[in-house]
């Protein structure tokens, strides 16, 4: 997956322990925060996809509470994570609620497609698919990032993890023979409001050459 590749490029030993040996790890509160926020947004997207209507904020809060309650955290950590998650979700929802597209799919898992590139099986989960044009089947692939833009902007460079992740998604979409859509662009959606720049989304359109290089 894209995460496996990024782990290897950061440190082959990290890749070996985490992705080959699969040694058990305890999630840090920051990782749990990402899980809670992601699952709450996915719950919203699935309702939108099914009902073609924007649900209320209470759905996101209830989902966040349910997910947080199942995490291995101390009582104090759980409260801190949940308070932070709800604050982030409330700000995000209120900022974008008039702009949410009704043409979306929730989290999409490529494992069922059995994609193989250059004899290497590849897989991944897309946080959200936004359908740009139903007739031509053009889509935008969205990846949520819980951290602020100022902390993640370097990863948007051509050799950065976020850019590589979007290129990897193009590989998945282009090489899954039974996937009905064409990826026009990728979108890194910074869910947490940045102190200086506010809410930001970064749109990336990887080329075929960049996909071949990866």
C-alpha cells in the first residue's frame, strides 16, 4: 500500500518491523484522534451517498463518541482525544456544510480488485470518492489529514508522502480493470483549521509519467 511504501522510504527497518513482522503497536493519542475523525467523516459520507442529503452534526459527534469509547486509552486520554475530535469536527462541518457534494462514495477498499502492477500486488483504501461527472465517470479522490496544513505542507512536494500517496491512488484507479471511474485529481483535505491559513484543501493531478515512475 502507499503507507507501506512511505514506511520503507522513511526507514527500511521500520517497514520490516511494522509491515513484514507486523509487531503489535499501541496507538498514540494523535493516531487515535485521526481514527476518530476519519470514521466520523466516513459515517457522514455514507449517509450522503445513500440519502443524497447532508446529515446533522449530531451524527458525526455520536460516531466520534462510539469510536473513541472502543480505543485503548486512559480515561484522561480518551476525554482529551474526544474533546479535540468534536471541536475539529464541529469547525469543519460548520465551515463546509453548504459546500458538501451529494455525489460521493464513502471509504473505498481496492482489496477486492486484486490490482497487480509490474508483478507487485497493490492495494489501498480511499477515504472518499467525489464524483465530478457521472456521465464520464470522472472522480476526485479525497484523503483526509487530521493535522494542520502548516505541519503537512512539506509532504505535498513531489518527493513528499502526501504527493506519493495521491500518485499511488492513480496507480490503483488506472490499473483496476473493473473499477468504473477515472481519477481526474487527488485532494488532500486538511480537516483541522490552520492557525494562519484557515481551512485548506490541496488539489493534485499526477501525470501518467509520475505514476509510471512510482
